[in-house]
C-alpha cells in the first residue's frame, strides 16, 4: 500500500493521519511533539525522528501545520521537506495559509519536479476525527486525481477549484462568509432582544426563509443560550481573517465587509474571547451596545 | 363566511386578496387605482368606493400598503380606517413599516377597542401569488389565533413573535441578514474571480459547509451569470434598510454591519440599480474593485 | 429698533436671545418653561404667554428648538407660528433638524409670503454665550442680508450656503466630519498606547503634519487624560448623526464612513455615555479592544 | 566631518542624501540604479559600488528603502549592511515599514552592538527636497541625540516617540488619520454637492470650526476641482495602510475605521487610481453613489 509521510500531528493532523492508517495506508508520522508521534505509532503508524526521516521513501508527503511560518520552515527551510523529497513525489499541504505562500511552495516544488497540491480543509476537529472534512484543492487535475484516495480517507468532499493557491482562496472566502454570517446573526439577535421580541420565535422565522443559513440552523439555540464552547476558536478565525485580507490584497480587490469581519474577530480576541467558539462574536456585538457579555 | 375589508391592492395586496376570496372569505376591496378594485371584483370580491365603504360591516380589516406615510394616512388620517371601524374588529396590517409606526397604530387601535396585529410578510410577489408567504406577527395570542384562518389563506408559515411592533422588528432583522448575506457572497465571488479561481466550484464548496445559506443555494448561479431580474427589487430593500436603522435607533442598539448593508443598498440604488434584484449588490461590490458591472 | 419674537429659550436659545437684547433688539421671548421666559425678562427682554403672543407684532420671528417634532409642532402645528405670522415677516429657524423638514417649513412659509431661513449653528453653549457661533444658512441672498444684523449679534461667522435646507446639509456634513475625526483620533490613540508608544509625543507629531485637525489641537490632551466633560454631548451628536443619515437618504448618496460614525455614536449612547462629551467616542473604541474605559 | 553611508537613492533618498552633503557631511551613496549614485557624486557625494563598499568606514549608516522585503534584504540579507557594519555604528532606517520588521532589525543590530533607530518620515518628495520632513523616531534617547544633526539636515521636526518600532507605529497612526480624513471630507463633498449646496461655501464653514483640518485647509479647493496630481500617491498610501493593519494586529487592537480606510484605498488602486494623489479617494466615494468620477 502507498507509503505516506505525515508531518504535523496536532489537533487536526493526528486524527487525519489515524484515518489514513485505518484506510490502509502506510503512514510514517513526524511532529516536534514526540508524544504525538508515539500515539500515531500506537495506532498503527510508524514513528519518524525527523522530517527527513519521514520523507525518506514516501510516495506521498503530507503536511498539516498551524501557519505560514511553519510551512515555510518545514517545507522550504533547512532540513525541510524539499531538501530530501524525490522528484515525482506527490506533496499535499493541508495547512490553511496565504495563497501566495502556497504558490511559493508550488514553485519551489516545480523546480524539483515535485507535484504540489494546496488542500486546506474545513470542518474542524470533529470533521477530522470523523473523516468528513471538506477539502478545497489547488493544483492540476492529474495531481488531484492521484490524491483522491487520500482525500477520500480523511474527508467527505474534495473539490479541485483551480491552480495552486486556489484552495487557499476558497478557504479564505469560506471563512469570510462564515465570520460575516455570525456577525449578521449576532446583530439580528441583539436587535430582537433589545426590542423585546421573542428571539427564539424570530430566528425560527429567519431560518425558514431567504435569511436561512447553516449557522442559523446549527447555532441559533447555542448563541441565544450564550454557549460558546468551541467548535472553532476565535483565535483560529483571527488567523484566517488575516489570510482573507492578504488574499484580497494579492488579488487587488476591496472587501469592506471582509475588513469589518476581520476587525470584529480581532476585537473578540482582544476582549479575551480567543479560546471561545467563533459564535462568540455575539458577545462583541452585544457589548458594543452595552448589553450582556459580562 | 367572515367579511373582510382589504385596502391596498398592489403587487402584493392583489394576489393576497384573491387568495382570501378563494379560501371562501367575503372580501371587499379598495385601492386608489380603480382598475385594481375592478380586477378583484372580477375575481369574486366586492368593490368599495372608499376606505369607509370597505370598512363598513367588515369583521376583519386588512391593509397592505407601501410605506409608513401611507399607513399613517389610510389608517390614522382623515377618512381613514380608524374613523369608522367598529369596536372589537380585528385589524391586520401586512405592510412593512417601522416598528414605532406599528406601535402607534396599535395604541390608536386600543383607544377604540380595535384588536391590532402587525403582520409584515416575506416571500415577495411569487409568495403572495402562491399563498406561501412567511408572516411575522406582533400582537396578542388571542388576536393571532383569531387571525389564523387569514394567515393560512395567504401564507405558509405565520409566527407570533411578540407584542405590537415585534412583527416589524423580525422583518427588519430578516432584511438585515438577507442584505448582509448578499454582500458576503458578493465579496466571496469577487475574491474568487479576481484570484483566478473557478468560482462555480468554489461556491459549491461553500454551499456544502458552514458557509451554506439559502442565498448561496438559490442564487449563486444567477449571481455568477449576472442575471438580476427581480425577485425583490433594490428599491424595496432600500426602504427596508431604512426601517432596520430606525428599529435599531428605537431599540438603542448599534449595528455596524446593518449600517454598512444600508450604505451598500443605497449605493446600488444611486448607481441606477433600483429596479434590479437585490442580488445585484454584487455589481456594487465588483465596481468598487474596478471590475465588471458595466 | 427691530421687534424680534424668540421661541425656545433653552441652553442655546436663552443666551442667544440675551445677546440680541444686548445688541439693542426688542426681544419678546416664549418657552414652555416659564422660568426661562422670566429670566429673559429680567435681562431686558419681554415675556410672552404663548407663541401667538410672541409672534404678534414681530418683524422677525426666531425659533431655536431641540428637534424635528418640536419644529413641526411649534411652527406648523395648531397655535403655531405660521397661524398668526404676518406676510413679509422674516422667519429664522436656528434649530438643527433634517433638511427635508426645513424645506417643508420653507414651503409652508412661502404659501404665506413669509421669508424663511434655516440657520443651524455650531459652537455649542460656549459659542452661544459668547456670541461666537458659526451659522450655516439656507435661503435667498436677500433674506440672508436682512437677517445679517441678527447673525452678527449671536455669531462670529454666518455663511449663505444654498437654498432652503442647505444650512441643515452643511451642519450635517460638519457633524459627520467632526464625529469621524474623533473616531480616527481615538483609533490612533488606541494603536499608539497598545504599541507601547509615547502617545503624547506621537499625537504631537500628528498635530504638526497632514494629519492635523482642530480636534487634535484642542482635544488631544483631554482625550489622553480621559476627561470627557461636555462640551457637546454624545446624545446631541447621536441626534445629529440621525440627520446625517436622513440627509444622505434624501440626497441619494451612500456614506459608508458616515454610517459607521453613526453606529459608533449610537454605541457610545448605548454604553451609557450619552451625557459625556463626544470625544468619549475614545471609550467605545478602546472598549472594543478590551482596553480601559471602565 | 562625520562619514555617512546612504543606501537607497530613490525619490526620497536622493534629495535627503543631497541635503546631508549640503549640511557638510561626507556622504557615500549606494543604489541599485547606477545613475542615482552618479548624480549624488555630481552633487558632492561619493559613489560606492556595493552596500559593503558604502558601509566600509562609515560612522553613520542610513537606509531609505521602499518596503519591508527591501529592508530585510539590504540590511539583514547576504552581503547586507549588518554583515560588515562595525560595532558602535549608528544605523538609521528612514524607510516606512512594519513595526515588527523595525524591531527585528533592532534586535539584529543589538546582537552586533549597532545602535539602531527607526525613523520614518512624512512630508513627501517636496518635504525631502526642501529638508522639511517630519521624522518619527523609535530608539533610545542617546541614539536619538547622536542622530540629531542628521535629522536637522533633512527635516523640520524630529520626535523620539518610544522604543524601536515606535517610529513606525506613529507613522502608521498618521497615515490612518490622513486617509480617514480624506474619506470624511470626500463624503462631506458628495453630500453637499448631491444636495444642491454650494460646496465651496459649505467647506469654508467646516474649515472654520471644529471640523477643521490641515486637509480641509490645503486640499479642499483641489478636491472640489478634481485635481489629483500627486502629492502622495494612492499606491504608497495603500502600502502604508497594509502597515497600519499589521501594526494593529501586532498590538492586538481592533480598528474598524482603519480597516475601512484600507478597503477604500485598496478600491482606489483597483479602480486605476494608483498614481493619483491620495485625495482621489473622493473619486471612489463619488463613484459609489453613481456620481462623477468618469
């Protein structure tokens, strides 16, 4: 069965690697945290002692890392993936990073005949654990097809959306819409409650018409109850909104709403809500009107 | 069968009155446009020559009017509904107006022992024609129950959401979320297209995850094709955003996103898009970045 | 000497009327608060018992009222100024109200051959006391010239800026720029302080270059010291931002920054800062970032 | 007289280096463009063939570079300033870059006993030519004092505003306030003109009261005449707004107005106004309302 190197065994990477083991792949894992590597070995994977060790002999190399600097270091840096990877290898980066960093990685890969895909995911820890992630892929059709068995093992849907970097752009667009929808629902809640309206009944109406959204469907009751256990943390959404603004700058487009969403998420973080679920944007919106949120 | 006076036989009112006739009510209609009254009569209703004429003998009086000044004039003004309406009559105002105007109407009604409901609708002309409107109702449970047969004849869902004015607040919240969602989807489209991403594939991914919304589901293809036949016109959404801002002011809450949505819809109107579908907010968003929209 | 009727002897009106007395005019005052009327009489004016009483025999009628509904009632309503005012009289409304209300008053005046000016002022209570108000005037050149002695008695500068309503539009533009400048200076302060920069030194630099403004000049030290005694209250600025949005709606223009300023001032009010100076917008801006403002 | 190395002889650097020559310094210049180096030599400076050549023997090393990547390469990179600079040398970076890049440079300098100041300037090309720049300095008092003769030779005012990076933060705050003030004045103009008000007279009133600003004073007539010759180009302001957002992110503060200014400047650039003066934000604001700007 195909040999996979999996680098980055954090909250997302660990269950993804485990799901690849379950799907029958031979998975050699590496992480700075030795305990994470040991856990993968217990689950049927192999332990590597370094990036080079993991990459050695792999037909597919996968990274799942927190942010741009980690990708630059682990993939492009000294002792990194691209130092020892063999020509023809398929390299899949599941990290959510700037489109331009993905493009830089793809260019560096092309120079070594490595086949590169950017493949950020959505669905959070639960999606990773249950192998139901949505995967947004940038690269060529041929490489996408070659990666399909991997995507099938960790996700529910995978879509090729354009050339390298395109996966990141779609992920950015997704986070923009998600963050903005929370902001809108939050303002609706504040307006309803401050007006003395039955907010449960009101949101039920909204959820039944053109205002309907997955967020209204899944989150309105927890938002009305001010239950903000993550889920997806504000701090991560903050990182992602930084990517949205970078992507807009690179694409030379103006996103006034995206910019306001970024400012709102930044405010949430600055108000100490970094570890709360992103639906806690409601708290920022209500504090702005001197309500609740204590 | 119950005698109903129906005042305001425009794009929305005409089909609603017709559906009441079909449901077996005796409907006496009045409108400034004599042709509209004549059409109702052809459809089995009765023609009235004035507001007073229509109201005379009615057990339920209904109004469906364009905006606050019309309601103030037709209901509260000289020769208006409340001059001749009898104590105990049920009065349903389907107009979308400011919450405070609905409250004023309710207070004036209470002084005459009239039972008042504000009951703005969503669903547009198609919803009115097909009797599948969503109805947001402010008033008492008893009056809501009494009005239920009327709501059943013109709509699919009716929800009592609070005291008088609450129906308008929920409608306002709905329009805020709808307008804002269009803005977010528009920014996503502009970002995707400007980045060289396959926007169809990208929006498909968004529509399958936490970014999903009724608008993404129903409108993404028409937006990508720049087809903006109404549907619901920008000019009407502009009127509604004015109500959102009034409602926020009355409730003493700050709605930064709602305020930006209002500014965006105003821009669409100022750019000559008043008669286009509200999804044409995309045009404003792309023109801002110097793209398309010519 | 010219006989003037002065209606509305509040915080602004009282010192303005007194300054007219000092300038030699015969001033007959009226206010709902009898004490205010008595004080004017002590200061050399005459006391009237009603609007009609004040207007009777006046060559110039002046109003200085809190908001649109007061102007509509006192000028256009039953027992109001326009019931008894004589043709040819000069009517000056110093109130800050919507441009469209001023236009409505002007139309009603024209129907009675009354010469109408809208003349909102800036400069606050101190400006009224010291007769150094800035006066923005809408109307004809001839009427402006006729009113010049009045303006000279209460203000430092008076400018004819266009037809009826134009005075209100300029006042609205003024309040938009003032509120927005406070917001910008507030964000600069928060950025400097949170970055560990010497904010006094930093603002000194800003005040010496292209970022310079009257607000930076007069208010930076009190803002850095968080001293927010009015000056001009948030509640009044909130009223004025409502006029800005109405004026934009009437002119069919989109003002994204004006809309955000309005939302920010609304937030200040909702957070209990209604009686603080408008420079207290700083408190809202810093609370948004989880800083100070307790 | 003190030996200075001056690296980066562009639009700003060239006249600054020339002014240092005029003030009596021995200035050895380097730039990738040989013609710029030759011009400095004609003006009494010395020509260097490389960064190392310029730095060799200099008591003060100065850089004036376009953006962060240039500073990272020229100062920290291979063959860069810090490879050959001697301990104890004073290093002044006049470039406008991110605070965190300035801090990184200062840390690298400290490791080599180099005394580092970040000293971004405002005043534009005219300010550089006429030696009247405003200089915002981050570093220690002792190093600031040592650099004073240099600052006196190129600027009118220099202020020490905090530790390393603080100069950049103040510059960022300056650009935020300047960009925002243009936006506010632009909205005022659009509101006045669309309302049929005499905008010249209206802005005169604003310029005489609390709304007054250097921008209203210097730029209102050119803005009303739609004359947008730079001055300071939109493209540069766009770069600077990127720094503002980075600085806010580093300081963990939310700047909703700053974010909107950044989006507006981005829109100007996207609409093809990159080479126009930053007062051309007016064009974006009026196009938003379907006015002018063709």
